[in-house]
C-alpha cells in the first residue's frame, strides 16, 4: 500500500499571551495508507486536533506550522501558498467538525452549504451535486432525505447535523477525511446511530482519514490504527487490536485502565434497611411563566421520588434534557419545585434556599460540573475555602488557616496552592478545590452534578477514587448526576434512570446487566466498549431506537 | 494535565506588558491632571488682565499662545480652563459610575420586578438624546457648575447602568454565584465579593470612555453658550468666546480645541493600550 | 415561527410606546419645573396682580401638574403644540418650515454617509490589520475623540480660510442654482458626515469581524472558500442585524450633531430654533422641539431593533 499522507517531523508553534513562542507539536511523524483510518488519541492539550488541521495546511489563530512537511497525495501542504491550499481544501481533503451546530452557517439553507464545496471548486454541475447530496443523506440514514436540505440548521437536531456535516465533507469525494471528535457532543444513543452511519460510508467509499478523539472505545469501532499522543509527541503507534490488547507504553496503559470499568469496594449493607437521609417526594420542577393551573410553561421534572440512605450513594443517569440536573438543583434549593417536597434528616426542607436555615444549607452541598465557572476567578484558593468556614462555623483567622491546610490535604492538593487563583490551576486541581469547598461546610450530603464530565479520563478516575476515600473517612452520602454510566456504576449503590423528566426505573449496579425498562436497555447497550467488534455485533430493537431517539 | 506540571517552578516573569502608546496617553492625562491642580500657581498672568494691546494676537515669546478677543493671555486661560473641564467631567463620571454600576449590579442580582422597573425607566431616560436633555435642563434651572455636574451624571447613569448590568447578569449566572447564594450570603456580600471584583476591569474602561463623552458634551454645551458661564471658562467656552478669530485662524480659537482633543485622544489611547496581565498558556 | 416574530415585534413596539410616554412626561416636567411664574414672565414685572391671576386661569396654570400634562399631551396628539411665548406665533407654524430644513440636512448627510461608511467599515474588516485598516482606525479614534464643533471649525479653516473656496460661517437662504446649493450645504454636510461616519465605520467593522471569528466561517475556509466569499456569503448575512443597528444608532447621533452644526453654520433648522428658544426660555417651543427630537430618536432605535429581530435567521 502506498501512503496517501506522510507527515514528517512536524513542528507547530503557538504564541503565548506574553509573546513567547512554545512548541505545541514537537516533531511528529505520521503515515496514512489508502483506505486507512488512523485515530489520534490523547487528552485535551495533546495536540491531536492541531495535527489533524495541518493536513489542510491550516493552523488556528496564534499557531503556526514552523517545520516539517505534510504531504497529502503528493503535495506538501506546508510549502504550498494559501491559494494552492484553498484549491485542495474541501476537494481533496475535507473536514468533519466537532460541533456541527456551530459549523453550519445559521443564515444559509443546509443544502446550499452541503453543495458549496462543489460551487467553489466546480467539480461537477450543481444539479448533480444536489442529487449526490440526497443519496448521501440516504446513506447516512437521515430522515426525509429529499427535503431535509431545504431546512435551516437550527431546525435540525444535533445528531442529524453531525451526519449532515459528514455529507458536506463527502460531497466532492475527497481522498482524505478529517473527523474531529465528531460524536463527542452527542448522547450515547445518538452516537451509536452516527457511528454506524460513518462506518458504512467509510467502508463503502474506501475513505482514508484521521479520526481525532479522546474516547478509546469509540475509536476502537472505526480506526484501523491508533496513534497515542501526549504533549505534542507520539507516545505509541499500533493497530487497533494491538493497542487494545498489548499496549506497550505506560501512558497508553493508564488510558486503558481509566476507561475499563472499575468495580470498587462498596460497603455491603442493604440500602433499603439503612436510615433515610434524603427523601424526595413526588417532586415536579419547571421553568418559565406560570400557566393558569399554577404549573410552569416548561416541565423539566415530573413526579420524581427517590431516597438516599445515610452514607450511601445514589446515581441519577439519563441523556441531555432528561431533567437530571434540574432535579439536582431542586434538591439543593436553587430551583424551587412547584409540587412535591424534600425531606432531609427527617425534617421537611424549604423549597427554595432562602426558606432554609443556614444549618440545613450547610448540610446539603452541591458541586458543579464546570470548575471554571464554579470558582470565583477573582479569589485565591484560600479565599474560596475560607469563606464557608467563616460563614458556617464562624472560624477566626488561625483555626481557619489550619482548617484550609487540612482541606487541601484531604483533596490531595499541595498546600503551596493556597495563594493561587483558579486560572493558575489545572482542570483536575480546580475540581478538587471545588470539592474541598463543599467539604468545608462539613456536609452530610454532597450532590455531584456531572463533576467528571469536563475532565480527561485519567484525571476523572483519580477524582472518583478520591471521592470514595473521603466517603469512608467522613461518612458522606453522595448523589451523582451523570451521563457517564461506567462512572455511576463504579461508585453508586442505587441508580435512578430518568427519561424526559420522569424516573423510569431504579436499579442496582449488579442488575445493570439485565435492566427491565426498554429505555434502560437501549441506554446501557449504547455505551461503547473497548471491543472493535462491539458496534458490528450490537443489536438494538429499531422500534425502541425510533421511540426513544427522536430528539 | 497532571499535577506534575504545576509543581515545576515557574520562571519569574514581569507581570504586566506595557505599551508605548499607552504610556504616552497616560503621560498626557497626567499632565492635564497636574495642570488642573496647579493652575493658580503656574499661570503667567491673572486670567482677567488685558495684557496685549491687540486682540487675537499671534503666538509670541511673551504670550506663548497669543491673546484672546479682549487681549487677555491665552496660556493662562487655557491652564485655568483645565480646572473646569477636568473638574466637572471627573465629578460627573464618578457620580454616574458609582450610582449606575451599583444599580446595575443590584438589578442583575435581584432580578424580577426591581430589574424590570429600573431597566425600563433608565432605558427611557437613555432614549432622550444627551445634548437635548442638557439643553432642556439648562433651560429649566440654568447652568451653574453643580447643575452641570448633576446633569452630566444623570445623562450617563443609564449607560453605566446598562453596561454594568449586562456584565453582572453574565457573572450572576456563573456557578460560583449560585454556590454563594445557596450558602445564604447577603446581597451586599454577593455584590462586594462575587460580582464587583469580576467586572471592575471592563467597568473602569467603560467609565473612561464615558469620561470622554462627558468632556465632549460639556465642551459642546459651553460652545453653545449654555455650559460654563463667564467669569469662569472651560475649554469649550474659550472656543465660543474666540470664535470671531476663526477667519484669521487665531491661536485663541484653535488652541482650546487642541487642548480638548489632546485630553480625549489621550484617554482613548490609554484605554486601548492598557497594561495587559500576562497569562501564559503553560501556567494553566 | 411567524407567530413568534410577530409577538417579538409587538413587544418591541409596546416598549417604544411606554418609553414615548415616559419621555414626554420627563420633558414636560423638566420644563414645567422652571422656577419663576410663567404668567409673570409673560406679562412682565409691571403687570397688575389681577392681570397675572387672569392669565393663570386662562392658561390653567393652577391645575395639578398631571392635568396640565394630559391636556398638553392631548394637544400634541392633535397637532396643537401651543403658542410661543416669545412672539405669540403658534409653535406648530414656527416649527414646520424649520423641521423641513433639518430633515433636508439630515437626509442629505444620511444618503452620503451610509454607503460611504458601510463600504469603509466592511472593507476594513476584510483587510484587517493592513495599513489601510490601521490608518482608518486611527482616523476614527481621532474623529470620535474631538467635539463636533472642532470638526466644524476645522472645515471652516480648511475650506474658507486656507482654500478660500467657500464663505465662512454664513448660510445663504438664496439658493437658485445647483452651485448655490452645493456651496451652502457643503460644510454642514461634510461636518455631519465625518462625525456620524466614524461611529458607523467603527460599529460595522466590529460587527463583521465578530462574525468572521465564528466556527462556521472557519468551516467555510476549510471548504476552500475565498476571502471574498467568506465575507460576502458567510459573514455579511449574519452581521446584517448588528450593521443595521449601527446605522440606526449612528443616525441618531445626527440629532446631537445637528444642534452644533446648525449653530456653527447659522443654518435655519429646528435645532437652531431650539437653542435660541433655550436662550429666551420659550417653554412651549422648547417642549415641542424636545419631543420631536426624542420621537425621532425613538423611531430610529425602535426600527433598528425590529430589523434586528426580522434579520435573525434563527427566527425564520
């Protein structure tokens, strides 16, 4: 096999805010053969998207290709002038973006955007291109393939837009395709459909390309070879089967370990007999103006009841828009429910935070997903942790300072970080500070809203281990809100499955292999596994998929 | 990133990047501030004295900036004019800034009816063109210096309010404010510790721009003869009294205009080239 | 979707109406607060108390303020703007001719400055960080940082004093030929055009640059689109709302600009009328001029907002 793409000794520099240049890609070599899909795997900041972009001779603002060559189909994209690159973009090499919702121009009809490449490069008559687009829509199993192109992007769902973006990339039959995390923003049930569609067009057209992702399980379904990146350097390269089964590099092993399901040691007491700490009774929450019957215009949570025992963990899972985060906010008193009640430690809690006593507020803490927005950028770590100590416990300066050190120790952060501001911390460190602030209140219950979703897998796994350890020491109860099923499975005693604002089933991790409700079956079967044959062997009931995936 | 990255000692670096244009702007602003304070001590002639036998005299060794329509020394009149132009504008921008920004933050945090009423009322106030508003006020209550200050302040409160409110609404949706709120913190604490420190930078820049507008509006009013009244004279009034010298291109009409332009352009340059804090990608 | 657009537009119109009422109220009371008794001012210090009392009755000056406001508002709605204190002429009559003159000046300025400014603003965004763009940006900072009267005096210095092309500071009402017209209008129009174009260039440039930084423009670049296509096909349609907004806002600066320009060039427009009315404290005249200005301003800002709603592709 001739190699279609040859990257040799590629160096990309970025200019920092202080005007200093640093190398973000440090001499990378990469080959792609005809008809081969190569996956670039790595964490955020590993340079995987930057490398993929250089195939089009493109570097984002502030970055510059300074060395090496990127030969695509016999042409060095680095040496080519901008005009020459433009002539190849879209025609020879095409790009499928991470967020199709942002990459479609809101003011132009979908069909006009899909055939725009043809209009620019003049590779075929426009009528022919339209017909080809419709056949691509059909191949990507989009609904109403004949008329979907007449819509505007905002009138189409996210999963459909992602497939339309693939059609847009395929329209001029490019030789090389770049997939930039194309399913990361999608729910798992939608991801299955999109992956299937991608896989069928890739094999039908024998497309070569790069698949950028942080998700090994997804990549295992699509890629022929995997390249593991870290800090702009290649760590390991191998066929998909080799990497999954016989990873050599310790970093790759670490990545694999973080993805593999980890069943922790849970204390073996039956949840139903233990004393209830939190009881949610038929709670309904909504947004928007109240209608005449006293119910809000938009219902987010309907009639949900659940129970958390002292020192135990409850997971709440479901896809985006199922109401799980709204429920968390109702429990914390951020968004008052319009019906139902919350009982904590035997006492009815006020619906809104304002009607709860300081002590009640102290005992239930909430930790948010985005540590970036959960920490005040103007305050130091010391200020952030010190405020709840002063507010709830009225601590004076000295004991407060000692307690801050203790809290930093508990979340395994060096004490030297005390005077840093959030912008000077890494993502994982921020999330630890975020968690330490909740601990500062000495709570009995911590509601964790997607706390690991924004983190890289290795970092997320470390946070989960920390949470387990603290639970043993401090007798805490957690409510975990997540769409990440393996994480919930690893730490929770009970799992509530939500769909469209309703609780549809409550199961234990042990029972996750054989759920009763069809939606739970669909949801659990859609989680990608580290098995290259998983997608091909996956049998889902098309009836169920149609019923639960219309969004 | 693993924690290994942050434990490596970072090279000590100069914390701010300063730009030459910004420094020039700052120096000019500083110059006028010093002049405004020191004017009575440094003027070569008392401002009321007629020192030239001619009117609209040219620049000369004795009278650096020529003489005005009565033969008075322009240098002295410009230096003293700085007191009125700067003094009135600074007082007005402080009043407008403090009240507008405070109201904006309160509206953003409280929301609901308070926000509605405040926003509607101030938007309505904002839909009166500024020059027109000051004309009406001057017609009603005259143009003493306190009235001018209050009028300018009232005109620019809606803008400061709107700007601060928009920023505060963004901050208010951040999770750290939600956390503080459900901790049970008071309105005052939320404003002081959570909102204000995160909007103060852009707010100060906005107030700088508003200061420029106030200087321009005040000069315009004085130029129309409806602002600072004799015996006092700000720069706009100096242009007005000497407009008769325009056909001769007399320095008396050109120099006060240049003084205004130097101040406003300097503030603009300073704002566009503020020292930027250095945040390296590596640091995060 | 159609329904949603209609309700948004209606809501915006309702806000405009409420604002109009608050503004009229504010204008009326600001002028009604005037210290000194109107009847005494009108009749002079020598008038007998009986005469003053009689006039007060006739003018309903003793009624509560809210009634006077409503009566005045009813008059405004019917086109009855009251009688000028200064020369006993109906205000409506005084204003009519002057308003036409001001609209002529403003219209001429708009016709010249809008296409000029949009061309400059959009090309500056396309050629960002080139010499052309930098020079334009510096010129704009210069213009927006100096008072309007300085631009006007510079125009006089240049055209009348140094070049001697035009008469200095005088407006001839005798316009017979196109040459007369050009001579009369050149300086006021040039001054106003410079003042409002600076704002318009700045805002339209910013609007286009903002859309050029979006992911969908990057996507178009990665499809091989040319620079012209990126701007004309992808950025401009989405920047339309902000650009129209910029135009309307800049035109509302015209209102402030004409006050200075009409005074400097002695132009017989409504702004000059108002400035004179302020010097003579002619209340009904001030009120009416103020209301006309405010409503003009409100009309422009409301139009801008409605066009922004209509041009939002997400609402189509």
